[in-house]
């Protein structure tokens, strides 16, 4: 059985075709700059075939047609007929309070995703574009499944997900913490339980997904009890270009002093802040780290702030969990940046965490394992995330 996994953004469409017998990625790629000039289509198969071409795609349907053609290509392709695709799993972002699990898509589910557009305008609209394009190219008989970023966090209790604003705004608009990266937190925590060799129901885990966007989740017995992202993926701690949590007065103060519209303020909070805003160098952690090594003080400040904020979340979640079995790091930074990992471990030494320096420096580029010494009171694991695989597994389970 082959499952096609789709991650549709407003101008992009990432895809993977996964063979579920051995969970092997048969082909993957990206359609970039959809609807813009100079669109780029890329494709890579497990056989090593690669396509990278400038190909104008006016909309998601054209992108779908292009990727289907590549999958079926007699020379580069990996399947010989569309019937070899059993179902399509879509990454969906905001499932609100309604979708606590993955679901088979039907008209009612589409209405549900539409109803949460006000909470995630760009993302949910893009996900719907992907679903619509899929119907147009494959017809309505091919099952489609939606796997929501917010679903894994739906177990949070009200004391964790409510914001202390007038209650009527929760009732009127659904303003609350939803959390994101749920598929990654679920995959990584499940994998951690496998590596530790215990049932997830017995474990208290803190998962730090550190990428361009970052979030931390406290997971007790396989259930999220708190997470750092909130109503939107802006909440939490500093990211590549996002602020994370701020004193809300900073927003009103700046709007007034700089005469900013809500859109301009939104742009500052989402696109000009975080590592980029503080370092003035880049949103990319690798560039910040190399500037830090050259002695750039603002790059050092950005790295210090990031590590300090991560440590504060870990500290508060240990209390929320009333204990800890392990910390798991994932995402581009978690999987690769041993410099940040070293600082985070040093900050936790007083709790009995002992870093294995050699393992830490080796655990990069997709490696999986422990970076703490045997005998460390708690362990820290590096686990590369694989959201696509979890989307494919959910899709398979639902259609079966
Ligand atoms: P996204 O959130 O967009 O999925 P990623 O999880 O790929 O992003 O994370 C991107 C971040 O990870 C960037 O800040 C980048 O510098 C960092 N990163 C990615 N690969 C490496 C690497 N090999 N070494 C160090 N940092 C890396």
C-alpha cells in the first residue's frame, strides 16, 4: 500500500509517496512559488533520480498534476498507475476544539477546516487548496485524510489552555491555547518510548521541537498537558523570526510610538524578530552560531536568550509534570546544534543531568540516540522528527 502525504502551504506543496509495507519513501519533492513567477518543481526518487525544473504552476491543481506526472513517469517515476496510490494524507494546521484526532475527509470535515480559517487564515486556506486540488486530480473516490497539527495537544486541561482574558472572548472567538507541531511531538514522544523500552503511558517527557518555528510540550503518559505555542504559532519562546511570548504592552506601545497598523505589527512579531531581530544577522541558527564564533556580541546575545528561554520552559514543565523521565530534542536545531545542546545540558547539570560531550558532537545529521552519560539522573535524547511518516500511518489506519 502506498500513501501520498501532502503538506500544502499558501505558495508551496511538499509531497512524499511512502510504501507502507516497509515505510520507505519512494519519492518526495516540493512545488515552490505556486501562483508566483519562477515556480520550481523538484522530485527525488529512492532510486536516486532527481528532477529540479523551473515549471510554472498557477495553482495547487497544476502542482498536483505535475507531481502526479513525475510519480508516473516511465523513466524517473516510481509507480505505473494512479491506482497504486491507496490514499492521500494531508497535513492540516488548525483543527480548533473539534478535531482531536485524524479524520477521513468529507464535506463536513471540509466545513470544519473552513470554520477554523479565522484562527489560522493562511494555513487552513492553503490546506483546503491542497485538498481541493487532490479531488480535482484524483477524483472523490480516493480516500483523503486530514492530520491536524493541533490534535495531539487536545488533551491539555483548561487551566493550561485558557488565557486570562475576559471569558466571553473564549466563547465568542475560541481564543485559547491550541498548540502546534503536534504531529512532530506525537511522533518523537512515541519513538522515545520505543528507545527507552517502556510504554509511553509510564513516561513523563519534555519534547523540544526546535526549528525555524519552535515549540516545547510536556507529555505525561502520552498525553500533552501543556505546550508553548498558543492561539497561533507565535506564542512560546524566540524562534528564527518570531518573538514568542512578550509583555503584551510591548505591542501596544510600539503600535502607538511607531504608528503601526496591525498588519505591520504582525509582520514585526512574525517575520522580523527572534534570532533575526536580536542578532541582526540571520534567522538561520547556523549563521548566528558562526557569527557567535567570530565574536559577534549580538549573535551571542541571541544564542544566550534562546537557550535561557528553552531552559525556563523545561524548568516550568518539570513542575507541571511533577517529575521527569527524559527530555527529547528534535527539529533542525535540536537535531544538529550541539552548541545549544551543550548549553542546555549545562543549565540542567544541577538536576543531575550529565552530558556525554562526545555523543553530543556526533549526534547530528539525522542520527538518533542519547547524549547523556550512563548514570545521568535524566536522559536527553536526539530524535529526528518524521511528521510525514506519522501522517502516512494515520492515513493507513483510517482507511483500513
Ligand atoms: P522548519 O521549522 O522550517 O521545519 P527546520 O526544522 O529545518 O525548520 O530547522 C531549521 C533550523 O535548523 C535553522 O535555524 C537551521 O540553522 C537549523 N539547522 C538545520 N540544519 C542544521 C545543521 N545541519 N546544523 C545546524 N543547524 C541546522
